[in-house]
């Protein structure tokens, strides 16, 4: 059975809980452990941008690029921390779009 895990703050987690996702609300010092646990158990992992920014850069980059399971950085319910615009970053890296 496919399981979606969502690593989020309590308010954002409430909506995902209603949608049937497995929700993890980690303590401030437990985001890295929560991501590792979710990646072991789920077929898709969503993490809010605010929590993703608390991770060491190499940890979130590895999770995003490995792709198994897919890890997606999402906005929180209040829109307080917006995830990066990946399409724009790719175009900029390819020289198709300037800063």
C-alpha cells in the first residue's frame, strides 16, 4: 500500500491528516530523524519549506535528488515559508533565464 508521509508543523499537519496522510510533527531538533524515518516507511514524502530549511543542506539535497521515495518541499498552510521555484532555478542554471 502506498503511504504518503508529511513532515509539517501542527497546523499544516491537520489538513494532511484529514486527507489520510501519515503526519509527522517533529520537535525542533528532530527534523532530520523525522525525514529519515519517513523515507524508510513512505512511498512519497512531503516536507514543509520551513522544516526543510532546518535540515543541513546536504541532507535535504540528497533526499530531493535520490528520488526514492520522492521527497517534495511544499508550502505550509499559512504560506509563511515558500519553497524554492525549482523550474526557475533550473532555467537559470541552464542560462535560459537571468537572475
